[in-house]
C-alpha cells in the first residue's frame, strides 16, 4: 500500500506468524502461537499519533501445567505471566502474503492491558491491547523546556530527546517559527497543539489548515494537510 493510502485508517485481519511476550521479571519469551484461535486487528489512523494492535484469543480456561511438580493446571493468563508493559514481538501477514513485523528493539510493541471476556463453552476469550514504546513514554514524560525557532525543529527535538524514539521521522519543514515553554504537558499533546500553528513552505500565512501527527509501520509523520492532499494515490490491496 502506498504511503498516501496508509495514512488513512485501515484494518487488517490476518495470520500471526510470530507472537512472543517477554515477562517483565526477565527470562525467556512466552510463545503464544498455538495457544488457541485468534483474531488480529491492526490500525493506522491519520487522526491517531500512534499505531494500535489488538489480538483476541479463545483458549481453554486451564490449559497449562503449573510447573511446580504438582501436576495441577493453571489458567492461560497465569501461565504466560502477563500484566502490563511487557515487550511483545509480533509478525503477521494477510492472505496475499503482505507481511508486517514488529520484532526489533526499536519497533517492538508493548502490552497496555489485557481484557478477559465471559467464558464461552468453557473457553476463555482474551483481548491483548498492544501499543508502541512511544505511547507508554508519552504517559511517563513531560515537556518542561523552552523551545525557539521553527516548529518542525521543535517537534523533531521532542521526538528525539523526550520520547527518545529511534524510529524513522518524516517531518515536513515549517516556514514559521514559534517560541513556547512545555509547562509540564505530555509530549504528544504538545506536538498536536503545535500542529495547529504550522505553516508549510510555499503556503501564505493564515491560509493553512495545519499539520497531522501520526504513525505508520515505517515510523512517525508530521505532515501538512496541503501536502497530503497533493500526494498521488496508489491503491494496493492489503487485508480485507
């Protein structure tokens, strides 16, 4: 799919080829492949600053050995020792073998929360809500410093120095400057606030529609609405 199309909301329902959760306590990864049936939903949204992925699984309620020599069975969730904040490596593909992988230290996903639904025919449905490292960083870090100069330079600094991302940054330069102090705001809040004030090169001040901040599987983008509408659309089928 072209970047122009991937900047819009999309959903993929596909096949998981890798699904490892790393316990916060350390130790080997827990491989969740083969634990039960699943549905995978992956979202990129031009109106959302970070990507989102959900995996719903249907498992038996007590299908793992307790591991203490007693021979007892324990619940699926107890067996994988998951809670919140665990690193997740996941790879998946659709029916056309289009592949997406989050399996490096830079682009790994993290378990934000696990939702358990009422049991169905002695099987327990779980939904894993996975987010990016930058999503979690945004909840922990605050912008305190004073920034001067081009807004696009300030956004780049926030990404690199506060969210500390190593992902690819596609930041469209702004022609206007703006000075501000972070006043203890969240990084993503600050960048979305700045996006409304941005004027791209070649556009008269006062006639711009602002910028969008969003993430694709290739990294973060901070792009003017004018330039997004100018991008030729090339459609490639992915998912359903």
